[in-house]
């Protein structure tokens, strides 16, 4: 690289200054540095036909979180003598245009495993290579390079957490210091004929703001990510004793886990930096929990799903996915809508779905409950439909992790004990017998006595009247009877598993139709 040349850093995820090797390399020896973010209509354009405000891909809460993250990044870049250049359009076309317009000789962007970005990146990379532009695309969104793990495992991703841990070992960088700060950046050159703008607001993108009450309480950006991470790991005992399955999914005033997932999703927080900070705490305590249940273990779950997703064609669907059991799920749009819109009549399930819509985040076990309920537990609706709802509404929506967990929860892959079903009545009660979580997210039930809060349909009419909540009028009756629905789900899954076994996974559409 000749000193005095122009570099472009293309931000997509990795919306941070700390531990950002692409930014670091782009800045080195460059005369001008162009920090770019492209507003992708595929992700950001309002879709008035969608079931909730937002684009066809993302709900408004996640779009707002992204814009806040861009604002924060812009502020940090300004402190370093630069700024964020926002452009709009199909990202690969925009970047290719900018490379030419700005006479770029070095293009840097974080490696992304998602198929959508892989396709974009291939286009941009082939164009840049033809033009003789140097490309630097480091792996920094994950702890490991998924391609290396797959190679170490003989060309296929490890399909269990334990085998993943064995193959992965310790990350090579785990005890070397990561770059956490930059003192200044090269200036921006002439923007030429490229339509650059400031970070847009929700209104600039063509959205109307939603009520405060419907907005996620989590604020986007690296500054907030680092503040929240520090707050989380300040309590060393809490970190040392972190045991995921013991957390209370109904705790909403002080959630039982870190709530760092939205920041990790957008790369406002580096998973490597977070990993090192946890390691530091663990070094200084006498005893600590271990993977899979420890806090470090949670980051390794993330790695596991990223690796399997990267190495499995058609990971996000049942058809053509070699690790996914072929199951003849029902296409019941009414049941799907009742689940999505928090109208199942099971308060525990509906409260979680309201938290999803309003906060874009729920505890892991709460996600388990609603995913199980929709698929193999009660409604027998296709996991892809539930995945789509989560993908849209979660602020932390992450392609690899979301698909991986839906495959898991529907017993389509990774986990096969379909007889173990979460009860939509007794599971939540164990943690929150008074139903405070339900009362908060479903205020229509706030005066229901605790004896009936998980099964309000069983309350005598006089109690319903006193609680100002008549079941069937103010709050729905249950859409199914849990006892019979879950029994039927088990029976159908047993049948589907038998067929998958017989045909060694080679089930076709005709076989599935026969089972419906
Ligand atoms: P913590 O327990 O504090 O864990 C720290 C970090 O570890 C998380 O932020 C996350 O990056 C990672 N992590 C934790 N649990 C898991 C897990 N089971 N799998 C992979 N990574 C994990 N997580 C997402 O980030 N995005 C999603 O789209 C997503 N979809 C899910 C869908 C379903 C059906 C289920 C059951 C789980 C899903 N999860 C998803 C995983 C998990 O529920 C969240 O990562 C976690 O609840 C986030 O809260 P936290 O940051 O407080 O987690």
C-alpha cells in the first residue's frame, strides 16, 4: 500500500471504534479515509403491508436502534476528526460507484457470514479486484473464524455444542490485547459526485414515530454498549456464578441476563472484547461456572450457531436443509396470527409476545416457551413462520442465532426430545407465582387474582367481573386445550420422526402431504 492513497471503510455490522481491525487497517497510511454506511432499501424501506410498523425485514424498534447506533458512531468518528458518510441505495452498487468516484485503493469491511452479505460482498470484491483495489475483510464479528473451524472439523460444521468446543479450543487472540482506541483518523476527501447525507431520522426514512409505550427501552450505539457491558460485569460474583438455566425469565425490572444481544448483533460491542473482560473477571475469582451455562459459555453458543449456519446450505429453511428434520407442519394462519398478536388466551405466552413487540427482547427461556408453543408444543405451526415474526420484531434479530434456535426449539435439529414440552400454564408460575410479569405486559389481567392469572378462563364469572376482565370478551379464551393439543403434537412428531428414520431424512413433499 502506497502512503498517500485513499481508503474506504464500509460499515454494516461492526458499528464501533473499539476492536475494529477493518477501521484500523483502513486508517493506516491513508491520505483520505471515507467511512461509509449505506441505507439499504431492502432493509429500511417502509412496508405499509407488514403486520407491524417497519420495513419488510425489520420492525421499527430495530430500525430505530440501528439509527441510534449510527448516530453514536458518527459522534465518535467526529471526535477522531472524521464523520460517517451515509448513502442510500443498493449497497453493492453504491460502494462500487464510490470506489471509482473517490479513487479508492484500499477497501475494508468486516467479514460477514450471512448469505445476504456474502452475495453483496462477492459482487463488490470481484469489481474491486478487477480495478486493482486492495481488499481487507477481517473476521471480527465472532470469536472464531467459522471457515477455519469447519476446515478443522473435516469440512463440515460440528453439530453439537460439545463437539464445537472440542474443535474450537481457545481463540488464538484470547490473551493478546485488542485495540480499544484510536487517537485520530485521516480526513475525508472530496465527496465528488456521491450523494452523502447525515444519519437520517425515523421520519426522514418515511416512518411515523410509534407511541413511547411501544418503543424498546434499549438505546443503540457503542457508548451505550460499553456502559451496559461494564455495568453487567461490575458484579464479579454475578459473573462468576452465572448459570443460564437458573435465570428467571419473568424478571423484567432487572433482567436475569446481560441484555447485550442487541449490541452484539450490530457489533456495537465486540464479542472478543466482551470475552476478554469476562476472562479477566474469572481470573480474579476463586471459582466460576463453566460452559455451556456460564457467561463465556453463552458467547460460545453464539459461535456454535454462527459456525453451523455458515457451513449448512439452506440453513434458514426446512427444504433442502440436510440437518433439518422434515416435518409436515400445519399452515394455520389464524393460529399463527393469534400467537403473533398475543391473542392465544394463555397469559404467559401472550405476555411474552407483548414483550417481544414492545421491547424487541425477551429472556432466553421465555423465547423457548413461545417457540415451543407455536411449533411442537401446541399449535404445530411451521418454525419458519415463527422465525419470521422473531426476525422482524427482535431488536437483537440475528440470522444465524435466530434460525439455529428455531431449529432447536421445534425439534427439527440439534435437540430431539419432543416429549419435553413447556407448559404454558405451570412453567411461568414456578418463577412468578403472583403473575407480576403478566400483569405488567397484559394490563387487562392486572386485577385477576393470582389463583387464576395463568388460567383466567377457569375463574368463576363473579371473579372475572370483579377483575374487570371477562374471558372471551376482554381477553380471549384459549385457542387450544393444552392437554389435548400437546398430546396430538407428540403423536404427530413421533410419526414424522419415524418417517425421517425410515427414509434416512430423504422425505419428499408427497410423504409430508400424507402425514398432514
Ligand atoms: P446473555 O445470557 O447475557 O448472553 C450473552 C450473549 O451470548 C448474548 O447476548 C448472545 O449474543 C449470546 N447468547 C446467549 N444465549 C445464546 C443462545 N442460546 N444462542 C446463541 N447465542 C446466545 N439471540 C440473538 O442474539 N438473536 C436472535 O435472533 C435470537 N433468536 C432466538 C430465537 C429463539 C427461538 C430462541 C430460543 C433464542 C434466540 N436467541 C437469539 C438466543 C438467546 O435467547 C439470546 O441471545 C439471549 O436471550 C439474549 O439475551 P442476553 O444478551 O441477555 O443473553
